[in-house]
């Protein structure tokens, strides 16, 4: 009987030592709430209709008595998020993303009179499932790295306003267009500690009803396009493990 107790005690000690060593050398997962933010290059693309129409009309006028100023995104977008990691490979998060305004200003007089003054503004609220693969599960060399993928639904809030004229036709429009769209992304994180990490990621959103060159030339700019969105960001995150 004493021998069995001694063997059981040794087994428990060996198992505990193995778990402790694994926590020290690889990972010892603790679920927890986390938050993060990232910023980088972003664009909400409602279609190439307006920009292509401006380029074509500007070229027809050979730049004479004409001007154009088109801004379609850049290094001013970002996303902040709050999530909960339930397991080493699974979590959920909700986020808010800001995309730079798209603005189109152009005018010309000959041979075709044209004028554009449009602005599109896009903001996003999303909820996504996050799947992770920590390299610490298979390698000590790359134990600080984790790859991840996200997917879910995004609520796009698109505001637009402006006016246009092409020859004798034209018009103006102002409004909002809110819709749910699928969103997804991938990324790579470097974990400094159990709590802190930095990452690079891409997040995309599928739009629909986007503007084409034919729409714009035909004067159909009031069709409420929902943009394709892309965000390439570098960011950081922090996980609470002692709550």
C-alpha cells in the first residue's frame, strides 16, 4: 500500500513538473479579455466610376482650363477592438474601423463641360470569430509568433454627398447607406509576454452595387454604392490574465 502511494506521489510530481516546465518554455494558456488597436493604409472603394470619368474627361480636355483633385484613401485608417480569448486557438472580438474619406473634385470647360464635387465617408462596426495558431505548440524557435484568421459580419455606415455636371446633364445627391456585409482577415503576431503583443494584419469587407464608369457617364450616381474595404495595419494588443 505504501509503495502504491509513493508511486502515485512520484507520478503527480513528475506530471506537475512537466506542466510547469511546459509553461516556462512554451505556453501556459490563461483565458482572458483583451483589447487592441492598429493603424495603416486603408481604402473604402465604392468603384472606379467617378475617378475614371474624371480621368477620361480631363484627358479629352487635354488639361486645358481643367483641374482635378482625387483622394481615395491612404495611410490614415485604423481599427480598435475588444475581445475575449476562450482557448489557445479561439476567441471572439468586436471592433470599430475608420476609413479615410474619398473625395472627388474636378472641373473642365472644353470640349466637354464637366464638374464633380463628391465626398464619401465610411465607418465600420464588426463582430468576428478569431482563430489562432501559436507556433509555441510545435516549435521553441518561433515560440513568440502566432498566426491568426478572423471572420464575421460588418455593419458599414456609408455617408455620401455632392453634385456633378457632364455637358447639359447633372444632379446632386446626399444620404446614408447602412448595410451588413461579410468581413474577414489574416495576420501575424509577435508575443513579447503572455499579455502583450504586436501584429501586422489585413482586414477586408465585401461591398456591392459599386459605381462603374458607365453609371457615372449615364448620370446614375444615386445608386447608393457599398464599398469594398481594405485595411493593412500594424498594431498592438494587451490581454488581461489576472481579472
